[in-house]
C-alpha cells in the first residue's frame, strides 16, 4: 500500500529555541504545534502584527 510510505514520512521538526527571542520552546508546545519556530509569546505577537505563520 502506498499509504504506509506517507505515514512513515517524518513531520517537520519544531525548533528547540524561539527564532525571535531565543527562549527555549517548551516541549509540550513543540509537540502540540509541530513545526513551530516561536514560543507562544512571540507566536501571538506575530499573529497580532498580521504576519502569517503556520504553526
Ligand atoms: Zn519567543
């Protein structure tokens, strides 16, 4: 089945540290928001500023 190959594909990993403030991103958040590059604080700020960020 071709589906199995897709399932095994690794997800985009989350960063360990926020790209904006360099604070460590809590593991719970990294797991919840796969591929996130910002801590919750900076993510919220980015969204408020109208920037589009997935994750
Ligand atoms: Zn941050």
